[in-house]
C-alpha cells in the first residue's frame, strides 16, 4: 500500500478579489429627493430648493389648521429628521425640540407626524443612477 502526504491535504479553492476602481461617498447623493411639483424645473439646485420649500409648506399647512396657545413666549427651532425610502415614501425618523416647546405645545410632535404621513410620494434620491434611501433634516421655526 502506498500513501502520499498530498492525499490528506485539503484542496483550497482560490477566491478572486475584485478591486473597485472608484471610491463612492455614500453620504452624498447625485440627485436630491424631489417633490412632484419640482421635477419640471431644469436646474438641479433649484429643484432641491423647490422640494425643501414644498415639504416645509406642506408641514406648515398641517400645523396652521390648529391654534396653539402658550403661556410663555416661544421663539425656537424644531429639527425634524426625515427619511425618503427608495420607493419615495417619506417617513419620520425623529423630532428634536426643546423642553420648553414640549411643555408649551405637547401635541406638536403628533401634529408634525400626522402632516408627514400625508405627504405625497416623492421621487427618491439618486446615487450613480440608482434610487437610494435618503435622510435629511428639516428645520421648523416657531415664533409667537
């Protein structure tokens, strides 16, 4: 009987590693999520501004339907972090507000959430020709 040491060696499959030729910055996107009314604007920068204004107007309109009465003067900014899915659906990530605002207007978070759920479907952000999930922060200024 003849034996060889190489008979008991494991045969490893060589795997090839692909080298990526470019560096992709996933924190930036090629095209900002667009509100439906802003798609026809030719300049990308003006499309972005238009979308931000339309989003703000939509949320402000949902807040204007309610009357807020506060005991103290309020002059503050709320930061609303939104996420636009690949499908274009807008969802709320979180709301950052001061304790003064939370005490003076306790229902504000739920009203903002309600306004966001009524937003139309947006055209999603684009990165390298593909729709991507995008997050951004929308400031809401409160004054009385």
